[in-house]
């Protein structure tokens, strides 16, 4: 056959099904590449609707001027941030102080309990875990109201503290007033500690439970005392849980207003109380939005520094 005849005849026929067989793997590979992005669509949509959109709206509200009667307009009045910070900076400091003390108290209480659940609870582990999360079955508001009864002036707790002269020492430290606990900083911190304690215990337990028990045995074989084993082995390996627990406790406690509202007085108001009042009572929406952004920025800065200083990127 000559070259001209071969060129006229065209390319050789393709075997039936060969093109389809080659295209099928390409379609399958394309679907596999798209699958992770498709699975993310629901989460991205949720963030856009319930996080990004409210944040943009709040940002625009914070630079508005006007009143509820005449309406608010975006005038890019950024001085609202400075005015809000200048007027309410004591509430910011009080919020950070109370939430910091409550976080430290949760760590001091939660770490031994999480350690006991992880290494000593045995067959009672699930029971103790249920007891830890049991408060979540009750409303946050009801739990806080219960502390009003627990810390009542004529209640057994306050009577016992007066009898052993504990309130004399706390009054000297200016965390209580006279022979009462309610409407004092101690009451607010106690409420914050109780309500957010499970957020500390659960990450700590998860981190401690993952530690291999053979490491403790190896430390004992090397003549390490129990305290040295804890200091050199257990605590460093549980640092991801410590970081996660402190963040999960400190962040919501900083913006809380229910504990200060029900267990404190006007002298213990936190920044969350101011924001709630500006939004719902004073109806000064720009100031409330500015305070919210300042609080968020302060917490973000603190958390960023804390994570870097903690030296761990694993938060579970």
C-alpha cells in the first residue's frame, strides 16, 4: 500500500470501548478531587451565614451614627471605638481578671479530676464522665440561679465560712464584703468556675487518656519518683489538653454576663453586661458593636500570644 493510499484511508479504527475506558478513570479522579470541597460546602455556608455575615453587619454598625428614632447611618465614625474604650476600660480589665482567675481555678480543680478519671477510675470511668457532663443537661441560667441559693447569706455554706473565719481573710483580700458572699467578686468567680469547669476537664481527660501507661512504667524502672514522673512525663504530654482547656474556659468566660448579673453587684459588672445593656436597654448599637469588636480583638491577641508561648500546635 502506498503512502497516499494509507493517508486517504485515515487513522486505524479504535477498538470499541477504548475511549470510554480511558475517560472513566479521568472522571473518577475528578470526582475524587472534588469530593473534599463538596464536603466542605455545608461548613463554609454555615460560617458565611452565621459568622461572616453577622461580623460584617456588626462592623458596619460600629461606625454608624444616629439614634433609634432618627435611624442609624454609616458615617465611618471610628471615634466610637476610642470613646467606648475610654469609658469602659475598667469593665474590660475586670472581665479579663475574673475569667483569668476562673480559668486558673478550673485548671487546679479539673487536672486532678481528669487525671483520676484517666488513670484511676477503672470501671467507674464512664460513670464519672457522665457526672462531669451532667450539668449540661440543665440550663446555664438555672445553674447560675442555684448558686444564689448556695451562697445565700443565711445558707449553710456562708455560716460555715463565717464559723471558720474564712470570710475574714477573704474580706481582707477584698473579694468578699463583711460576712456575705453574694454580690462580691468571689461569688462571680465561683459561678464562672462552676459553669465552665467541664470545658476544662474534658480536653484534659482526652489528652491524659492518650498517654501510654508504659511510659510511666519506664520512668519507674529508671528510679523516677511519682512526682518526677508527673513533672517529666505526664504533664508535658498533657500540655495540648491544658492549652485546649484553658482556651475553652477563658474565651467564653471573658464575654459572660449572666454570672456577674445574678451573683454580683454593680461593682462587679463585666464587659458582657455593658454590651448587653447597650444593645437591649440603652439601644446604643454603635457603642455595643464597638465594644464587641474590642473584646474580640483583645481575646484574639491574648490567645495568639498564649498559644505561641505554650509551644504546641496540637489543641486536641
